[in-house]
C-alpha cells in the first residue's frame, strides 16, 4: 500500500511546483479542487509499532496564565495552535513558543510543561496523539 502512495505524493508535489502558466491551466480545468496547506512536516521517532494503535484528536483551551501539569508523553504529540500562543518548556531545552496557525511535535519521554504566557488572550490548541492501545495521554511527574 505504501508504494502506491509515493507516486501520488510525487505527482502532487510536481503539480505544486509547475510553472504559473500551467498551474493556471490546471486551475481552469478544475476550479473546485481543494489543496492542503502544509503546516508541519517532521520526521519523528518513538511511534508505536503494534499492529493497531489508538488515535486521539483533542482540543484544549488555556485561559491567560494557565499551564499544564509537569508531565511526559510515551509517544510523540503534535500540537496545532488555533488561537493565541502556546509556550512549551521541555527539560534541558530553551522554551519554545508556537503561535496561531503553527504546529509543533512534543517529543516522547521528555518532562515538560505547557503555558499560555499571555496576560489577556486565551490559547486554543488541537492535539493529535497516536499511541499504543490503552496508553494514558500523559504521565504526571513531580519536579
């Protein structure tokens, strides 16, 4: 199945990189074709290798000054920011702030805390998590 996917992706990339004249011709032939907007593409390690996995899509709203518990995830977690800004503090690394329309991947097994550092604006995020079945979303740690 994977081998059938690659030519399709190559075709899409080829169309996206075509000259403006040919792109206009393609557009004229199919004006109602929606194209995805690449927000984040990143190679990750640590995804589950079981025959079946659990996919979670969650939303979270952080009021000004809200933060998460100090925690880890067992597998990579993708966060897409809908509104505001999300600051992630990973142990041993500088804080990383992701703004509305941007995404990031939280690495597995690294203690972290997420924050809304704004004094006035809420932060809204969408979270994508692929895990082994029956895995908790996060594991709480003490500092």
